[in-house]
């Protein structure tokens, strides 16, 4: 284990994480699996957690994209009425 690297504790539910937190968790999972730090069963559990984190990130990005589209439409509508 690297010095200064946090030890994985109980995983917070993906739906409770911010985009940045979910992405950081996902990167950590990828690193642990790629470096062979976990066995097969743990790798499968980590992979499953990764899938949940990806779903969380996608949902946040979709909401952000929709908000940008809504705001852009509102802005275009406001400028058309002027």
C-alpha cells in the first residue's frame, strides 16, 4: 500500500456521491484491479461497484446536459422576443 493513499472503507452508495466523488472512486477501482491489488472475487465486486459508479456519473451528466439545453432554449427564446 502506498503512503498517503487512503485505505478503502465501507463504500458509500453511488447515488449519494457527487460526480467528482464517483469518478475518483471509479479511478481508484480501475487502478486497484489493473495493479492486481485484489483477487478474483474482490475484482468482481469492484467491477460491480464500478458499474454503479458509471451509472451515477452518466445520470449526473445527463441532468447537466438537459439543464444546459433548457437554459439555452430559454436564452434563445428570450432573445427572440426582444
